[in-house]
C-alpha cells in the first residue's frame, strides 16, 4: 500500500508536468498564429511572400491596399518583378552586376540576389499599381529557409515611401531655391558694390569738375577784394556778392558729397579721446566772422578741465559749427546763443545750444531731419540747403552719439548733441591751426625763392601767377604736364613745387613718386593743389608723400600760410644749390 501510495503521487506529478508543457506549446502556437494573422492583415505595410522561383504565394491586406490588386489576382500567377518599374529593375541589375562582378538578369533575380546569399538587402523600389499609377516604396528582402537551411521562398516587406520622397523633393526644391537666392544675393551684392564704386567715382569726378571753375571764380574774386588799389564801393559790393555766392555753392557741394559718402558707407571716422574745451575753442574762431557780421551774441562756457569725450574730432567740429551757424542765422535781431556742457545719463556728455529765435512747432520738428527740407525758410533771406542737419544726424549716429532739439514757438530752440564720456588721461595730439599769414614787404636783401607750379588748367595757373605776384620773394616757374614738371624739377631744383593731381601724361602722384626716388629732388616739399577734394583723395595724397594737400577753390590765407611752411621746411632741409636756382 505504501509503495502504491508513494508511487501514485510520483506518477501524478509527471502527468501534470507533461500537461503544462503541452499547454505552453499550444499558447506559443496560438501566439505565433496570431502574429502571422496580424502580419497578413496589416494595412500599414505590404507583405509579399514567394516560393523559391519567385511566384507570389502570400499577398497581404497591406499589399492589396497599397497596390490595388486582390490577392487572388496575383497569387500563383506573377512575381513581384511583374509589378515593379522595369527600368529600375534594369538599373538595379546593372549596378549589382558591377558591384558583385557577375552578370545578373533584370528580373526577379535582381530583387533577391543579395538575400539569396544571406546578405542584408533594403532598397528603394517603385511598384506599379493596378491602375497604372506609381508607388515609391522601401523594400526589405529576406530569404525563407526550411529546417535543412534550404531556401523555400522569399519575403518582401514594403512600406510606402511617398511621404519621405515628398519631404526629400521639398528639401531639394528648397535647397535649389536657397542656392538660387544665394546666387541672386551674391549678384546683388556685386551689383551694389559696383554701383557704390561707380557712385564714388561719379562723386569724385563731379567734385573735381565743380571745384575747378569755382577755384577761378573765388580765387580771382579774392584777388580783386584785396588788390591794390582797393576796389571802389560799388566794385566791393559786387565782389562781396560773388564771394558770398561762391562760398555758398562750395558749402552746398561739400554737404551733398558728405551726405552721399555717409549714405554709401564710404565715410571713415577716427574716434578717439578728445577735449571739448579745445574743440569749442576751435569753434569760436571758426564762427567769429559770422558772429561779427550778424550781431548775434554767442556765449561759450568757461570749462574747468578738458571735458573728455570719445568721438571723431573733425566731425564733432563739423556738427557744432553747423548747429552754431543755424542758431545765428535763424535768430532774431540782437539775439543770443548760449552754449552749455553738462553731464547726461548713461555716462554721456551733452553740449546744448540755446537760441532766441522764433522756435519750431510740432509739425516742423517732425520734419527737421529730412533732406532738402528747410521748414518754410526757402523764401527767406537766409541761404541754406536743408542738408546740414541731415548730415549732422548721420554723423552723430556713426559716432554712437545722439542729437535732438527742444523748442517752444516764440521763445527759441535748444539743439543738443550727446557723446560718450571718457576718462582717458592722454589725448591724441592734433596740430594747432596756423594763423592766417600777415603779408609784409620782403626785405631788399632777402634771398629769392623758386616755386614750380605743375598745372594744366590755364585759369588755375593764372590765379597762382596773380597770387604770387604779391610775393616778390618767390619766382614762379610752370609746367603743363607731369613729365615736363619732373624734367624742370630735376633741371632747376626749385625750393617748393605745387602739383595738380589730374595731369596729362602722368598723374601728379606718379610725378611725386618719381621725384621722391631721385636723390636730387627727394627733399623738395611738394604741395598738392587739386580739385580732387574727397576725403579718400586727400588721404591717398597724404599717404603718397605730399608735404601738404590743398584743395580747390583756393583760400588765399591758407595758400600763403602753406607756402611759408614749405619754404621754411626747404630751408631747413638744406637742399643743394643749382645753376637753375636764383639766390
């Protein structure tokens, strides 16, 4: 009994174990069947299974939906190659033949060649739907093997590639658009640069062409004004009108050129620590003639210390002189202008100019910095261009400064500018302005000096002759082109040379280089006297080695001062004497 009792439980345990194993197997089979059914019924991808010859044996719901065929129309009838783009099959067969170094037929073999050799194979393929439309797909191919590892068929799983191709097509389109846009931008940039260059050349040319006749007009008018005997009162009135109109026209040219340079981005600035006390002192001297003529009282502050700001010294003076000139011109009779310097917010310094003029209403304030807008003063007695304030605004912007105005009708206006305050302890030295020369008789025993003027314009040469007629200490020689000027300089070894830039044959700069390379003429100070008055022209001339660069129209005082400086330099330089030089 005990044996049977002990044996029965053992036999029962083995039976239970066997039963569990059978249940597990059944569950696995059921799960596998469910997975196969899910694959066959999936509408999201196509599953096409073939036999070893490639004849379709399974064509799932996804394949039916994607390709438009019913399974009964293709199973045991065709291969996947029959519903594929034939040109793509040819191209794939050719590529595989080259890659694998063996001939491959452009049919079903091209679709399963790698899978047959147990190689991973995923490629893009275009199916041809039943209705003839095309379906781009990504196809993964796997060889199906039996228990003995013999290939019994192939499984081709495909996914719709339309969306990805559309994305790629859109990306290619956008790339092409961006490339075209880049090319267009590049062309536009080149065109803009060429236009700017042409504009700069045009402005330089126009400046030269306008200044040349103005040089004669203003030069001879200054000669008549200061001639001996002096002009009659009637003649003096006429000369004053000529000078007033000529200098006004020169101001107009300068302002238009300044504005054009700023707008084209060609204006160069040199910001540096500078003293407002020194700049205001320069402004006092520059506007003194206008103050004397107008009768307006201008009060400048007495500053304790230099009041340092960081800006371009020349351009700050240009802005302040323009604002001072306007405050004087548009003031009332017997009025005044008060200049003040105060500390402003954000570590800035404010310079304000308060006048006692008529003031500006809100409508005029809104139009204040518009080019050629004189705010109704076009018919007034005061000349103006309507450009000066625009240039001031652009200059202040370029110097990271600010400009503004507060005005009350009937009481006057206060124009102000603000610049960054700096604590720099050392300022960049700037040569002081040389005072106008006082023309005095030359002592009888003084040495006669020689000046060579290289100038092709007869009117300009005549003006220099008339100016030097007032200098009995200077003998004038002239040459009409650059080569002749070089030859005369070598032959006569003049004390100083006046050189035009635009000369027949060789330019004045080329002639200067030739003279500088010759030891006999290298020490002669050469002064440029040219209508090329753009800032870049002056900078180019000074870099070339001119002793000084004078622009036309000639200002008589400045011209005489420069001659004296050059003569002093020539004397110190100790140029060797020559038979051509009169002592």
